[in-house]
């Protein structure tokens, strides 16, 4: 596709504005997804009634334990099953399901109102909010966009180096931006313009440069989310569940365990993708459309010279990341450090001095719907912790399998396969964490791994 034909058709493949998320077409779920949504609500209600009112009959493991009243275990199981059905079917918005969980938990008496409402003030919730405020400072000031464009331009016309650069950008942004959609919104216009420069403009004009650009970025986006405890809401929920189980996860511990693994995964995908799966031929590695790099330079020029706000946002970013990475040594919790960073970027002008911070409160892009979803997830985790329904079931299952005789590696493999299979059922990392992490914790306790 030439520049002339693209401009005559009214679509400029080198214009970054053409690739914003709001301009992407909505993809409908199809007939089966509509059917699942249709039955989601009645199925969720029936499951709640079926277990809560003990229509299922007596469950031995609930009746035998003496820590909580058996009716609380039945109610917890009803809430747990029905919430999973509503979350997985997406019959209603996920934050609304969370509200239903909170109300049902209180009305059934499994948890009192104050403990349930106190979950909204859990440290991980504060960490989430403060991280979104700091991420907004990087985006609003233009620093995040400036870093992305500058790094890509520094790579020259070397396609494989550009792909490696995008992987590095995903890992860098993953430290602060916990929403994968936000990272996509930031990087999508950039890598789509790069793909167009190399002749991959969609339709019949596709090549392995475009395939690698899209797939490598999607992979790095998701993998980078696991590298940092602040990388996704699922990570924060997992950390909260572990802390409730008696094990404090430091930011530095998570970083040392998962950042190297994330880098290895991305490096392996980069090597195999560009050389074996979608090998980039020499002719494809040559820019096919003139003016691509000029467009990127234009975008960089539009940002103007680096401003004081960008410098202050960058300093806060680096300082917070340094303190997070060394939290085991200085003892300041990650949540407190995040609040300190949020204070720095929100500081107003004082005594007629220039503004000390970089953004105002209204500039902060805080996805409250996601936080409300997290609130319900934490309440559900607290509900399972109080009643121990997952632990009771796991102990019963392990005894039935005589799992004590199995090697630990075999048990770990079973759990890993189970977790992998759940990705075929649900795309929500948080929903899968709610289901599986209590199981993992119960198994670890049963085998005295922790």
C-alpha cells in the first residue's frame, strides 16, 4: 500500500491518532456468549439458594468441623459459587457482582458489616489507588509517551531491536501501571505506526513484522504484569491472601522472584518469534513506507522540550521504585511509600511558590469500577478465610487421594496444570486468583511447605 493510496482512502496508517482504543471497533461475543450471559443470573441465584438454604443436603466436612456454625459454611459456599458464575458469565458488570457479594456476606451473617466494609481500606487497596495516581502523573505530563518515542527512535531501523525495546517498555511501565489496558492504550499507537512503516497495514498487506509487533507486545504486556507486585490487581489480591495466611510478601521479594522469570519469558518469545515462529525476512526488515520515523519525530516535537513537571514526575517515579525495591531493608511498607509518591505528585503551590506537584486530583485516572471489583474479591477472600471452606475441602481431597505419599513435584505439577486450564475458562486473572490461591495456600499448609 503506497502513501498515495492510503491518503486517498482517507486513512493515514502513520497517524498515531488512528490507533486510539476508542476508535477500535467493538467485538461482540457471539451467540454462545449471549446465551451464557442470559443464563448467568438465574444460574447464579439458584446456586446461591441451593447451597445457602442447604437444598444440597448435609455436607459432611461442614458438619464435622466446630470452628464456625455449619450454616455459615453453606452460605459461604453459596456466595462463592454464585459469584464465580456471575463473574465468569459476565451476566452483570463485575463491580456489581462484588457489591452483591458484600451484601450477601453481611445478610447471611458470615461476616459482620464493619469487617466487610473495612476490606475497602485494606493496604493493597491503598497501594492500588496511590499507584494509579502516580501512573497518571507519568501519562498526563507526557513523560511516558516521551520515553517510549525516544527509545524507539534510538533503535534506528533495526526491527528486532525495536521489538526488544517494546518489551523493555512494557516491563518498565509494568512497575506503575497495573492495568494492562492502560499500557495498551499507551503503546498501541506507537507499535502500530512502526508496523505500518514496515508495510504491515492490515488486510492483504500483512507481514511477519506486524505479526511480531502485535503478538510480542501483547505477550510482554501480560508477562510484565507478573513482574511487579503492583503489576495487576490479581498480584495485589494474591499478596493480601498470603498475608492473611500469615506470610508477608515484600515488594523486593516479589521483584527478585518474578522479574528475572518475566525477562527470560519475554527474551525467549522475542528470539523464537523473530527467528522461528514468524521469522522476519531481510526484505521485510526494510522500511516500506517513507516518513514513518519523521512522524515519530513530529510526535516528539509536539511534546516540546522536557518540562519541569516531567522531571519532577520522573524523580518521584525513580525514588518510589528505589524505595519499593529496598523495602525489606528500610522497613517502610510499599503502601506507605506509594502514598508518599502520590502526595509528591499532587502537591499544590504553597505561599505563591511554583506548583510543587505535577497533577491535580481531577487529572488522576483512578478506575473505581476495578477497585470496587477488588473490594468484593477481598471480601470473598475474607469470607473463605473465616469459614475455611477451601481448606476443609482440600484436606478431605488430599486424604482421599492419599496425597501424603505423592512427591511434592507431582502435587505442584497438578496444581500448575489446573491453573493453566483455568485460562481456557476465564480471562480474568483476579477471578482465577480468587478461586485458586486459597487452594494453593491450603495445599502448602497441608504439606507444611510454609
